[in-house]
């Protein structure tokens, strides 16, 4: 594979923001039975801060780690819903991993996403099976890490990561919520996909999909 550039990372993030906006009502609808029907509004509001941070970032003088750190700070400074600190920490931890790098090789890229998922785990004190965004991102990055270590070509691992994210999101339907507002419903939370898992799945699908469709940029 050719190294992943800062320009491609920016494109992937902007594509994520665009797709999240298109799915605002879908996320709100997912949230309706188990939350306050506003997850779509919250995630779009949060990532509007990301869009501004990306557009304001000095690409010529910056690097991928700096971009991710800038995005994380923008989310945290903006406050907002409970997902804000999780995403903010994840992006900032990923930024530390990629500090000073204008391009990422396969190993760098994997390490960055490992830091991203660890940021969510640490900040939220979460584990798989609790019906959260972690049930999407953890299996996706686990596949990325495992296949990178095996030497599977980068272009071949991308669809496997997306599949793991989709499967992880769908698995939340049969889970009992133990976190957030949905946990108050007890058994009634079963049978519904977690909206946070769904928006995280959108992020993974679009981000990794962008890389797959633009492998040389």
C-alpha cells in the first residue's frame, strides 16, 4: 500500500460528517424507543465542530496527529452530549499516536486506531456487551490489528473492518443496556439497536470506505 496522506484523512473525515448529517433522522428514530429521540441531533452538532476544526487546520504546516488532536479538542471544548468526551478523548489519543506524521504506513494507521479505541475504553470505562458505541468500534479495530499483524494487504482488510463494525452494531439489538438513559428501561432496552453504535458504525463505514476508494491519494 502507499502511505495514507493528511489530505486523504481530511477527505475521509469530511465524508463522515456529510454522511452523519444525511442520517440525522435515522439516528433520532433509533433513539426514540430507548432515549430522548435526539441522538442524530447530538451527533450532527458534535461533528459540526469537527468540520470547522478540519477546515481551519493548516494542512501545509500541520500533520495527521495535529489534525486529530485539533478535532478532539474542538469536541471537548464544545461540550454537548455524553458522547462528546468519548469522541474527544478518542481523537486526542489517536492524535498522540500519529504526532508529527504527515503520512501513515499500515502500522502507523493501525496504531492510531488502537489509540482511538483505547481512548473510548479509558474515558468511558466501558467493555464489550454494554450496548454502546464501543460494541461497534472495538471489534472493528480488533480485526484491523489482527489482520495487520498477519500481513493481510491493507486494501483487503478494509472491508473486513467495516463488516466487523456492522456486525458489532447489529449485535447491540439483543443486548441489555447497562449504560446511559437506555439502562433505565431494563429488559425493554432489548430489541433495539443502540444509536451510538449506529453512528459509530457510520463513521467506520465512511472513513474506511473512503480509504478503500482512494488508495493512492
